[in-house]
């Protein structure tokens, strides 16, 4: 894999799970990273761990002004960006009868509108040859009960990767998506399910996994770093599935 020394990347949700694992891998390979997230504790721990290689800014992807502040700081510190990982996302599951307009709006607000606003605001900083990666979900390729709104918000990102690839190719930009399967991250504990229900869901999912285990954030991060790096220069509008074979076998 090519070296990333001197390159700069921005990651939303870089203070936890897949985003943090991606930040670690990028830094290990010589890059500098700008991280955006909400939780002050994990942001502070990330700043402490990554040290001078990381710019850390607190904010919410649903807030235009927070994103403006983030990318202003990125411009000041890094000048330009070699890549953007649009990773911040929220998951929630509900039977269709329980879905309300507010529920749809809250998921789409973070997962889709937040992603669009992130790309829009990063665009002036992305240098020619830069790569954008959107974090989708393997659930877009199979039917998973009670995931209708979450999965639709992720399917919209895969569509965005294709359309924006066509729209931005003349500027020398590439847009792809990553589609992770079930990955062991703090996301599960944020679902608001009682522990027993969570364990039952995890056991059901595990039984369907050909490799009989959840993926790790690092395994997804390796694929994200590939899509962010010049090693994937001939890939545009693609969705790369990293799910231990769950959706294919
Ligand atoms: N884990 C899986 O099985 C799986 C599978 C497929 C796709 N994904 C996707 O992977 C992405 C990362 O999730 P993860 O599994 O790594 O879970 P995670 O550890 O819970 O990370 C989620 C990240 O998103 C950030 N975030 C959420 N809402 C935000 C907002 N409104 N503004 C700014 N940051 C926000 C969180 O920041 P704070 O902690 O500061 O709130 C956190 O850094 C998500 O888009 C998720 O849908 C995960």
C-alpha cells in the first residue's frame, strides 16, 4: 500500500468505533487527521491518543454552523484535504407501525442530510485527486426486519456515491461507499434496547454469519483507508462490502 505521509484527512465521528479505527490507521501510515464528533470525553481521549497528528473539533453534523467551524479549523491547520470519511451515523430499529415522521426525520437528518452537508462544506478543501468515502451498511443488500428507515437512509448514501462520482469526476474527485456488516462498536449499546433484547438480537445475527463472529472496527478501517488512498484510484461510485460474507454466502 502506498504511504500516506503528508496527506490530510477529515473524519466525522472519528472519536469512536469505525471512525476512530480509521483515524488510527491513517495516522499510523503517516497522515494527519481532523476529527469531528459530539462526545467531549471520547474527543478528549482521541486528542490525547493521536497527539499532534490530530485536529479534534466538537460539533454535530446536523448543525450547519458546527460543520462550518470544523472545516474552517481544517482549512487553517491543513489548508487542503486529500480525503473525507463521511462516517458519523445513528442507528435505530422499529417495526413499521411504530415509525413516525419525527423518527424518520431524526435518522435522515444525521445519516443523510448530515452527510450531504458534510460533503458540501468540505468540497472547497478537497484537492484534485482527493477521495470521499461514505459509510453505508450491508443491510442495504438484504432485508432486515425493523431496519426500514435506517437502511433507507444508508441506501441513499450509496446512491449519492454514484451520482456525486459522476458530478465531481471533472474536478478530479472520487466518491465511494463502504458497506460494513455487523461490527463490534459502541453503536449497539446506543440502540436503547434492554440488555436481554440486545443479546437476543446479537445471537440471531451471529447465527447468520458465515464466519461466526462480528467484524472488528479495524477490519472495516483497512477497507476505508484503501478507498481513501491512491491505491483505489480506479474506483469511482463503488460500494465496497465488508461483512464477513453475510450478504453474499
Ligand atoms: N457497527 C456496525 O455494525 C455498523 C454496520 C454498518 C454501518 N455502520 C455505520 O458506521 C458508522 C460508524 O458507526 P460505529 O459502528 O463506529 O458506531 P459508533 O462507535 O457509535 O460511532 C458513531 C460515531 O458517529 C458520531 N455521530 C453520531 N451522530 C453524530 C452527530 N449528529 N454529529 C456528529 N457525530 C455524530 C458519534 O460521535 P459521538 O460519540 O460524539 O456522538 C461516533 O463518533 C455509522 O454511520 C454506522 O451507521 C456501523
